[in-house]
C-alpha cells in the first residue's frame, strides 16, 4: 500500500501564489505516489471571526481551486474538515495531553498576540489551541507525509511531538509524520515587503498575487513589487525583493539554477518584472479557466466533497476507536 499524505488550507480570503507554490502545486505533483487526503480546514478558519455565508461559499471555492490546480478527485480525497466530527474530538484528547508551554512557544500565536498589542483578552482561545487541531487533522488519518510550505514547519514539529508524547503515554497509536517542503517556493515573500511572507491577511493591495487575479492586476502588482537600487539582477547576491521575483519565476517555470543564471544575470528590473508577469499569467490562465467551469458545476463539486468525506470517515473512525480506548474514554 502507498504511504498516506495529508494536507490542508484555510478557506479564508483568496488563495495566493504562495499557497500554490508552497503547497497546492506540490500536492498535485506528488498525489499519485501516495494515498492522498486533502482537506479544507474551515474549523481552523473560525479561530478568527468569519461571515458564516461567505465561509461556506469559500469552502466550495477552495475545493474548486484544489481541483483546478490538478488534484484528481478520482484518486485524492478532497473534503471539508467539519464534515468529519472526529477532527475536533481528537483535538480535545490532544488538548488534554499537551503542556500549555508547548503552545505558548508557537511563533504564529506569539505574532498574533503581538498584533493584538499583547492583550490576552483580544485573542481567541481557538488561536492558541489551533496547532492541536492541526495535529489532530494529520494524526487522525495516520498520515506519514505532510506537504506544506515553510511557515508550517513549527506546527509540524509540534505535531510530531504530540504523536510521540501520546505514543509514549498510552502505547503506540499514531504514525509520526514527516514534513515535506517544495525545493523551490517553500516561502514566497510579500511583493510590497519582501521581508514578510506572502499572506492572505496582509491587507495592502500590492502585497500578493491571488490565483484568481486577472492578467492586468498581476501585471500591476508585479510591476510595483519592491526591488532595490541596483540597476539590474546581481546574481551573486540579489536583494530580497529581486530574489523573491526570481523564486516565483523559477518555481512556476521549473527552471534549473543554471538556466536562471544564464537568463537573468544582469537583467534590468523592468525586463525582469515583465518576464515574471508573463510566466505567472501563463500558468494561472488554465487554472482560472478550469476554476470557472467547476464553479458552474456545483452539484459535481458538492458530490466530490461528499464522496471524499464518506471515503475517509472509516479511517478517522478506526483511529478514534483506538484513541478513545487507549485514553479510557467510556464511549467507544
Ligand atoms: P494556510 O491556509 O495558511 O496555508 C496553506 C498552505 O500554503 C502554504 N503557504 C505558503 N507557502 C509558501 N509561501 C507562502 N507565502 C505561503 N503562505 C502559505 C502553507 O505553508 C500551507 O501549506 N495551519 C495550516 C492549515 C492546516 C494544515 C493542517 C496544513 C490545518 N491543518 C494539516 C497541513 C496539515 C494553515 O493555516 O495553512
């Protein structure tokens, strides 16, 4: 049997090229080497306030993007987290297993707390225990590989620690999963500020390229991307903005380092931006076309989500039976 992979994304805001290059494209590429399970994590999304109607719609939009980006629903399970109640049940068991300090050390939580001016009353408890739910997502399906972007590395380390802790307290129950990062594009940076990773919640209009952006907007945002005061690409040490543009091109185009150097060394920034824009638009066009078709076939999309949830439910239930039994919970 092929090893199992699990990964997921939050259905909040529009997916951007960081989500695609760091995760989604990698999923599509490796899916046939594994038994793949891909989730749309709506329960993670409600750690911050969401508009209920919009959240439900976003789940189907993200499902359409997963398929448009190449996930094969005949092979990969594609479902929404809240369709399987066991995620939160296992998360509770883990919440009772994990020391408070482990969660307090998570840098994403610390950053959120800082954004809230260190006011503990201004951040939800869900944000604090969020990584425990993520561990439950993965361990519930006994996944051995988790393809994600670099920003999830710390959460993955915690997931491994939770699996190991549970196994040592209660006996071997969970597979300890490996993290798998893409070789190029594991951390795409903001176009307006290349010292910060590209994120959905950044707010500024020139920060990210969304997977659904029309070509004109892509041109504008990349055209305004921050570079530096050099006249052209200094191959021996490009600044962070230029490096980010080169990474975006290389990841989308699958060019080797040698090809990149031969083509881009010394190139003026205006030309670099034109080339990156052309590459991004060429790669987004088929995704957007397929996305449009899928959004017009809602019944099909909903069928994929339903069938996938039915397919993975027995795996989740088998794990839950063992976890309940091991921890001594009465209801089996
Ligand atoms: P989320 O929704 O923030 O991001 C989804 C995926 O996109 C990757 N990513 C990036 N990759 C490269 N550059 C970027 N700028 C960039 N921004 C995001 C993320 O690394 C991720 O792989 N906690 C997760 C969701 C989650 C999950 C899971 C993931 C919940 N349960 C179980 C894997 C397994 C998150 O918020 O991802």
